[in-house]
């Protein structure tokens, strides 16, 4: 049954008055009575089960906690004022069912026991083309004793992603499901959840509503505060997957460059350049710790051509590296098992690396888009995939970028994109085809928005040892909203891996950057970059005849 798809470990024994109170309210009938009346939404099946003495293991975005009691809730609903009743999805299907059933959206919530609830509701998002982050998304709310929710977007199950159901047939697109991912389903999940929590906890005078998400979840967060700003009191938005017309095709720039140049680097070659870059640029922020805190200065003062003729050697690997990028020593990227490798860095290898760092240029020498920051960020994008049959590395155009071009631009149900005949000018055409120009107001932006660039971070996780990571950002946003403490920097971020694991380090608000001065060993000073270093963040993209940075 659908309502069992969010499975939990076995419940532990209940003790004390709070457990008794939870058992009283955590019933299907009580939850049904707590649901709000919303125009255009009709509720269906409801399930509720109490969970006791639950422990949450630490994640990248929240610390560990134990002893949580909560009500595990699932609710189905459909739209009464939308013509989406011809597109039903079920857990066993990845394509539309016959046109005789109603689209069902399922939302899932953890509601803390009344004695533990903190008067907070936390909405969560997904990643890739998923609209939720599964169990981990809900567990983050328990850390703060917040009611927390997620949605399946009507895709058919919690594990079904948009691209599984977006193209009913080539040349058509399910716009209802696209809108659900874009903004609607998370809004409805939040609207239902906040109102339900208000009714569930009868002594509530104010529910503070927050959002947290990274990658696609970050984009979803921006869509929420842009469209439904008054619905949220605060939001933590990480690595938002925005400007997709640029970002998604840009994933293929390394492979395009390699195809045109006729050389695909192996993982060991790229790892050597990662290590050399870290060695050269590590101390530019004033401390040598394996983290490039001043990638802007690294970009200005270091070029990988200095590695030409240097030797590399790597043992065979049984699989791909994980996380947000290659580590500073010996990790591998690419995909699958790879053989042992040794050799010397050549100009072709450096050209592939510099293409990643500099970003793409069209055939007229005009800049198309920004590159990755020097170091381990994005390194796995440039390493080729290994074919064990031919014992060669090849450039592969698959994954999210390929799906975006095939499905969102061309409305074709495919995940494999051919690179035959593809050049930087093709990349430019994809970007222009998908680009939608819009104006964004930035007046008084600093009153409600802060940007923090995390040294050594990969995509939604630490990539470098000894790099700080903002593990307690929901606490910071609560302090900002409820106590007026605006974060000029992220204080005491946690170093989650490496020799300095467990220590704390501040993260500077952009555009200030970290600099370790004198005998400083505890905290860096947040300094303003000079004009040249600041300009390194905004390269001129003269191939694109539109405003990319707005007024920045």
C-alpha cells in the first residue's frame, strides 16, 4: 500500500506522560479532524502511527539527536478545480494510467509529541529531479522538535522522480507534474502541514514556518519564497539549482571540449591536478589545512600548466568517488572500477582541466558561462568514464544535463545524449534555447537574504578534509527570524571530517572571504577581496546577448 512507503524502524517502548499524550492524538481520526479546509483540495486516505524514543543520526545538514517521540502521518489529496484527473500515477507505474482515475498527491509529516513540539513547522525539498529527500528530509525537523513535511508531488511514489513521468509520449509534456515540481506541491504540503499542526496542537498561538533544501531543493526553496513569501518565516537554501538553461547544458562542457580535442583524461590524471592545485593554493587564505578558502586568488595566481611533465600514479579502484568532489589525496572520480594508472601530465590533460575551471567559450572566443572554482569542486565532471571492455576512457553525456536537454528542451523521453558533432556553439544554442530572461528586484536584499560560500564544500556536502560545513543553519535562521540576530557570518560551523574534525570555524558572508592572519589558529578574519579578486566571481560572458548577473 502507498501509505507504507515511508517505513520506519520498529517502534520502541513508550514511557511517561508525553507518550500517553502522543497516543491520544496520533490517530487517523484525530489527524483527519485536524486537516484544514482548502479551496480546490479534497482529502482522501489518512494514516497515523506513533513512534517513540527515536534517534536521528547526524547528517550534513543537521546534528544527531535522540529521544524523539512523534506521529508519523501520511495524507492523500486530489485537486477538485484542476483538469489533472486524466494523469494518475501508481507506485508500480512510470507512465500514465488510463484516463479514468484522479491524480493523487501524497504528503508525509512527522509531528512531535505535544510535550516536545517547539511551535515550528519545517518544509523540505528534494534533489536532482526528485521533489523530496526521503526519510532524511523529515529527520532534520525532529532535531529542532519541529513538525516537518515532504511531498511526492503526485509522481506515483516517494522514489519516483519527475523525469520518470514527465514525457507521456515524445513531443508532449505533463505540465501539471512539471508545475507540481516547480512550486505547487511543496506550497500545498506547507499550507496543509502548517494548518494541520495549528489544529493538532490545540494550545498554539503562533507556528513559525521554515524551509530547508539543497540543490533542486534549493531551487524549490527560492520558488517558495518568491511566490509565497508570507507563508514562510525563514528559509535555508543550499546550492540552488537555478539558471538551469545555463547550468544543465554546462555539465557537458568538459565532455564537449574532450570530444573536440580528441583526448579524455583518466581519473588519476585529474586527481594529480586536484592535488597540485590544493598544494599551490591552500595557504592563500593564511592557513595550510587542505582547504582552498581563497579560490578567487587561486584563479588569479595559479595555472595548472605548471604540472606539465609531473608524474602521477594511482592504484586500481573498485568504484567511483562520492560526495561533492574529489578529495585532496588519492580519491577517484568518474564511474565504475578503474585500473591502476601511471604517467606524466601533458598539455592535453591541462587543457581539459583548464576548460573546467575557465568555463566554455564559443567559436568566436566569447565567454559562455562561468567555470568551476579551482580545487576539488567539479573535478568528477571532467574525469572520463571507463569502459572495461575496450580499456579506454570516454566522454559520456548522460545524467541530469542530458535529461534536461532531451526532455525539457526537446520533449523526448531519453537519457542518452549523443556528443557527435556537438561543439561549444551547440552548447550556446542549448543555453539560448532554454534561457528565460527575467528581472529580479534586489532593493534591500540584505535585509532578508544572505549568501555564504563554504570553503572546501562540494555539492551539498563537504568535499575537502578540514573544511567547515554549516550543520546548524536552521538554528541560525530561527535566531534571525525570532530574535532579530542577522547572521553576518555563520558562526561556529562544524568541521565534519579530517584532522580538525569536531572543531568549529566561522564562514564568511559573500563577498567577504576568509583570511587567516598572524597567529590566528581558531577563526579566520572575513576580509573584502580587492577589485581584481571580486571581478573573478563575475567573468564577462560576452557570448550571451542578455543580462546574466542582473545588477551585480
